[in-house]
C-alpha cells in the first residue's frame, strides 16, 4: 500500500474525481488496499496526506461546504494500480475545482511560509519555496505569486 501513499499517486487518485474530501480520499485508499488484499493503516494514510499537502502535491481548500483536496502545483499525478476502478466503487460525484479558492489557499500559505523562511534565514526552505512559486505560476493562473518570488530571490541574494 505504501506506493499508493506516494504524493503523486495521491494526487492521481484525487484527479480522478476533480476534488475529494480528506475522508473520501481515505476511503479510496482503503478500497485500493482491499483490492490488493492489503490492510491500510489510518495513521499512515493521514500522515501521507499531510505530507502531500506540505509538499504542495495536494492542496487543501474550503469550498464553503467542505474541505477539499485537489492535485497541487508540485504534483505529477499518477494512478496507483487498480485506481481506475475507484469512480465505479465510490459514490463520489465528479467535482469542478474552484480554482480561485484553491489558488488563493496556495498563495496565502506560500506567503506565510516564505515570510517564516526569510525571517528564519532558512536558505533550504527559501530555495524550495522559490521553486514552488514557479510551479504555482503554471498551476494557478488565477493568483499571482510574483511578489513572493521576488521576496525569496531577494533573501537569497542578501544571504
């Protein structure tokens, strides 16, 4: 089951539906494990989702009714084995992604993490976040993060 917990594979599962709630993604992963004759560790699944969000492979945003997960700017969505059957197994409708809400959530988080990395003088985090700004620019055309990129570039130049 560990291969299905890879951030890109989590993004692939989410992409099948457009967006999923965290509980729906957990249920999808439990179904995949069942199809493989494996067990699923709920703590490992929750940690994998958190890691994918942390790395921007998944994005959490509030759509007004629920928290949704969508494939994020750093993801290369890949389907784990047997995932193509999930839409027939789960009773989850295809969803339109609210790109503005998702993009805003990413931009706000990126700004906060960039401010923290710059304040801490954490060059590794600054470089990782700088790379992420380029991914966000391609992923979400509804938000601009040029100001974040400039701040991170400036911090690296000053350091």
